[in-house]
């Protein structure tokens, strides 16, 4: 339960930081977007991929890794065109 509380506090702190940085402009997004995308990529590569490779058939693992790479590509596109 304390880990859930820690996660919730982190989510609230991130929300507050983003709301405070809203008026700053391009300077805030220059470091917030890479930090957030890096967090998602880190979680995907460290915790999800080993589990996928261990419990799945090779074809299923390949499809799931392709879906992960598609998600990363979507983050790049959103960052470029936002």
C-alpha cells in the first residue's frame, strides 16, 4: 500500500510540475518530453521485454516487441508535431 501511495504522490507531483511549467513555453517542453518518454522506454525495456521473451512463443514475442516499437514511434511523432 505504501508503494501505491508513493506512485500516487509521484503522479500528483508530476501534474503540479506540468501545470506550473505551462506558462514557461518551449523551455519546459524541451526537458519534460524527453524525460517522460525516457521513463516510458525504460519501463518497457527493463520490465516488460524480459517478461515477454520468457513467457511467449517467438512469433508472439516479435509481435509484442513490434507493438512496443510502434508506441515509441508514436511518441516521437507526437513530440514532433505537437
